[in-house]
C-alpha cells in the first residue's frame, strides 16, 4: 500500500512539473495573447476582438480543443479537451478554468482582466499537457475553459448560470490581479441602482416658482445617503455619482439622474441596505415634488463562498512556487470589491484567488493599466496559472480531496441559507455580525 501511495505521489509530482514546463514553453504565445487583449480594451458585452483572440488561441494556436465560439452569449466561448483516462471508469471529473477579458471605460485594463484571460489559457495549456503525458490518469477527466464576458458591468457569469452554461462542471478556477497574493479575500455582495427624478423646467431667474427642480431632488438624495452612512454597519458600503444634473444654469432642471452601488459583506444583508437607500431616494422626491424612478441592474452580485480545502491547496502549492502570501489582517478581513464569480461560487465549488503582478499601484488606476500590460507582470501571472493547475492535479489524484471540496461547498451554502432563513423569521440586520481588491 505504501509503495502504491509513493508511486501515486511520484506520478503527481511529475505531472506538476510537466504542467509547469508546458506553461513555460508557451510563455511567449501567452504573453502575446494577453498583450493583444490589453491593446484592444473592450467594454462589457462588446469584447468582440478579445473574444476572437481567445477563440483563435484554442482553435489555431493550441491543438486538440473542441471550441464553441459563441457559447450562450455573443462574446462568450467554451473550449473543451477530453475526456481522457478511459480505463479508469466511473464518472468524469470536469475541471473548469475561466477567462475574463472586459475592460473599464476610459482607462482600459486597469483591473488586469487581460491577465485573468492569460491565467485561464495558461492553466488550460498546463493541465492538458500534464494529462497527455499520463499513460493512465487515475480518473476520467475533462478540461473546460469558459470565456466569461461582462464582469465589470452586467454580470456575464450570471447570464451564463441562468443559461445553464456551467452545468456539468465539478470545479471552477480563476485568479484576479491585485497588489498582493491571497488565496481568498472577502468580496462583497453588490447591487446597483439608477435613480431618475422628473421635475418641470422653468426660467430660473424670471419665474422659478413655476419649476420643479429635479437637481434639488438628486442633491437631497445624495445628502440623505451621506447622513445614512452614520447608521450603517462599518462594513456596509454605498457610493455613487450624480450622472445628470441639468443642461443650463438659467433653466430649472427637469431631469436628474444618479447611479449608486450598494454593497454588503453577505448577500443576505443587501435587502436591508436596499430598503434604507430607497427611503432616501423616495423622500427626496416627496420633498421636492418630483416623480422618481428606480431601476436596479439586471443582476445582483453575491459574495464569494469560502472553500477551505481549495484555499489550503492553493496556498500549499503557491508556497512551493515561491509565492509569499499576505498576512496583513486588514487586507485579509476587509471587504472591498465585488465580482460575479460570487454567484458562481454558490453553483459550483471554486476558488478566486488574488495575485501580485509586480506593482504597488491600485486597481482601477492608469498606473495599474500600464502594469497589467507590462513584461514584469508575466512571471507572476504564469506562476499563478501553475499554482491553479497544481491544485487541480492534487484533487485529481486524491479522491478524498474532491470529497472535502464538495463538503466545504455544501456546508458553506447551508450556512448562508440558514442565516437567510433566520432573517426571514424576524431577525433584523442589527442582530448579525459582518463578515481587497476586486473588479467591480
């Protein structure tokens, strides 16, 4: 038994080394892929060139992949390889790697989604190479790459979830650029709302009393929310802009528009924050005599479920490659951004670690855009891809790990659902405790 276990471990280590070699061999091609996506910088649902770059990679550059060019969404795709290990019998383990590739308006890839795409592609290359070198894999396995558009706006992964785009996957892996390496950061649940006030135009000097000032309503709402923050939990967030405030100083504004993001560490708290914010918006309309419309975004983003087993495996493999994970408690415990991967984490067991790219610049800045397209980011990006593959191989070679991953997934979901049920039975947000950088 010990000899068999040792052979299994030796084979696992050889597979990890093979995966790393395959990624290193493709490093120039992978950098070109990333740089091309970085150069075209397209917005959510409009990533036509970036989508085509990735589709060509899996149809022309890399051989052996079956590719669905327009998978459920116009700018989504799916590439699959396998299954392999036909002699192993039993179910097929379907391991998914995700690519993001939408950019930000005005500042391009300031969140490094070109690197997310590269990590997904590199991990797929490494995983396929490792499995091809295996004479007889321990289980039947398939590798799936899904290109997921519109993370920054709209929630492409949620669209894909609703269309059944992740059915059949056992695990999903991706990684996000940041200022530090962390196997898990507490991304927040988020909802966005557009608020429109309709008043009545009039000459602002000659007969202002004939007008109904929609800008006043917007300003009141903005100030209402600022006052509300004093009564919010420390880790709840609401922030926004006045998008439209009038057309000319001597015309009473007949229309104004605000856009606000509402965030809480757990999805269960969003309805409470939403209710408080709506009272601020509606009271401003009442005070000014305006009509108000509230339009919520198409999707609510959920917090990411922590999978302890995958987090541990990522850290163990990352450390073996020299990753120095942050120990800053403020970074590890302070929620900040949001991602549609949170919704997916409630559907399929997965992990969404963060990785350093060689800069101290902050996400969503011009400095980070430059860093995401630089040569310096490549070492860290490919090291992250290797870590994801090594973790996937651990699960492949050890059925007990897969059981633990699925158990963690179900326990985390159960905990969330029990807490939601508790709220519905009458517990208010004041009776619950709250739980760095993400895309949205």
